[in-house]
């Protein structure tokens, strides 16, 4: 049976939602998809020759991402890639990636970015892996929190301050995204959960927020997925994450904060035996940018693409 590759229409929305539900345990994907008002022409589907049903899908999400010099560049994020089990092994994703690439290039994306646990699916289409690292170890025993900053759960009233902390902390950081109001309203909660799941450190003198941190439980491991703010607040925040983790039964911890001044000094508040791990889950492909400039961005020492910006 021949397969038609085309862009999606509003009539495909139910079929797309059903496919994502079948392939992922991620009910928020449909809400993330709805963030882009141009989503249908940036969503590529494979269906039978009659154009009915959806066998596979690739979504291109345009984002502004800072390059190696901290300058925002238009980047094509690839996400929500799924193939119906019965249609796998036919090269549908490869064909969909080709269609997405042509549109990304036409829309002046400098390069393309994706994150995956199955890099082999994308290598043949020109995406190349790049390394990133995180720190992990045994969860530290209870100890006095470094510094004197009080820590509490975040609330909805903190939203503007948290967004400002995030923008200032990442202002020159390669690979970080410029978040728009829709990202804070939908994308960040989709990946991080309710606002009170995150923690904030408060300056006792001014009452202003000094730091913000997001950590989530992964089995017996608590994982720090984002931080923003003054580095002096990190020790107190990590100590609070450790306390939460111990209460939830965690015995290990993982930190996805880029290495930098102050991190090593703060880590003992969370980790008893910190060790660095390198992984290759990010993949990039130059479009209008040079391969050298893309590589410089994704391998910069302080580069990070926060989990809350996933496509």
C-alpha cells in the first residue's frame, strides 16, 4: 500500500492525539502541540494513499535558542515523533524528517535540535549526537543547609519573579531557550508539574526571590532538572531537595545543572559522593548555520537545554 506524506490539518487532531496516547505515557503532548498557532503546517504525517488515518508523525517546533555567544537564533526543534506499531520499519520517520527539514530551512531556522534515546533513527537523516553531562551520587545525609536563606514551596504569585530569575540566569547561556508567556503557562507546567513542586529561596532582607529549583522523583532517585538565580542560593535549595528526597524514600540524586562557579561547593548539600556522567541524548543538524557554529553551541562548557523547554 502506498503512503502519503503531507502536513496535518485540524481534521487530524483526534487521530494525532490517539497516536500519541498509544505510543507515549505523556498526556500533555497534545497541549504542547496546541501552543503553536501554525502547528498544522509544521506537523508532518504519514497516512495511506487516501489520506486517511495517521501512521506516523513528526512535529517541528520553532524556538529561539541562544548560540555559543548568547545570541538568540531560530532553531527547529523536532519532537512528538511517533509511529503506529504496525507501520514501523517502513522508513516513515525518515521521510517525515525530510519534509520537516525542508520547512525548517524555508522558515530560516539556523539549525535543528532534538533529544532522543534512539539516535539511530535520526543519524541517517543527518542529525549528529553531542555530549552532555550530569552529576549523580548517593543522597546526602541530613545536615545544616549552607547559608542562611529560607526555602519554601513556590506559589503562583512567584511566577513573574521566577521568569525574571530564569531570564537573567540564562541571558548569555548557550543552548538555553527564550521562554515566552505560553511556555510558562503550558510548557513548563507540562514537564515540571504543579508550581508547588518547585522550590524558591528567599532573601530575608528584601523578601525577593534569590533562587528557584525544580526537582522530580525518578524511582529511588531525585533529579534536579532546573535551577535559576543567585549561585549563593544553590546550597540551601539543594539541601531542601535532599530533605524532600529522603522523605519520599530516595537514596540517590542526579543534578542537571551545568558546571560553574559555586556548583561544586553546593553539591555536598545533596550528594554524598558526586560523580560526573556523560550521555549522548542530544542531536543537532545544521541548516543555514555552519556545522562549526552549531557544534560550538551544543558543546559550550556552560551549555544547557533545560528539561522544561522540551519539544
